[in-house]
């Protein structure tokens, strides 16, 4: 016996007993993912993540570690007042070393990934959940133009 499913049927909600927070933190692998956006350096992190996501989205192979550090250095230069948070560690004096420490922090928070490779090259990839979050942030920052779906009737009568 075959049961017909109407086209307008609502898909089942996965695991009704599971809370959103539980599923969310499981998928993002901890609270560090969101801490990046909620700390005192949120503006810096949004800009650096935006630059890294734009650069990595064009390359299926990822970006080299040195290239990622260079992008972070450029963003650091645009945000001179950055204060290191205790999660990141000690503040290095050199700008390039600061960028390396921040890259490690973003890897630890699971915004970026550095999968092991057979050729020992270190390539940085942007996490899929991070790309989804940045797309949402871009939509908030630059909303689409209003779209009218009904007919306009007698506006200038």
C-alpha cells in the first residue's frame, strides 16, 4: 500500500525532543564559534572572517597558511586598537605573530579548518557553518530591496 504525501506537506521537524541550543552547539562544536562574534573585538573578527571567506570561496583547494596570515595582517592594520582576549593568549609584539595567533584562535573556534594533507602543505578552508553565518550577517548588513508582489492600484488618483 503506497501512501500519497501532499505537495504542501510540512517536512518533519528533526528530533522534536532535542533543543535548538543542543543541536547548535553540537554542530558548531562548542561555544567558541559564537564568542568570536560577541567579544569586544567583534568588528575585527567580522572583517577578517569576511575577507577569509571571500578568498577561500574562490578556491576549492583552500588558501595557503601564509596567505591567510597576510589577510589577517591587512585586517589588523585597519583595526589598530585590537586588544587580545585571554582566550587568544599573550599579545605578540610583531604584527605577523599577532596574525598567526589569531589564525590559530579561529581554527580553535572552528571558523576555519586545516585538514591534514598527504603532501604536507598547510591549506586553510572556511567552515561551512561559518559561511552560512557570514551569509546571514551580510543579509542583515545589506538587506535586499523591497519587492512588491501585489498590484499597485490607484497610487496617483
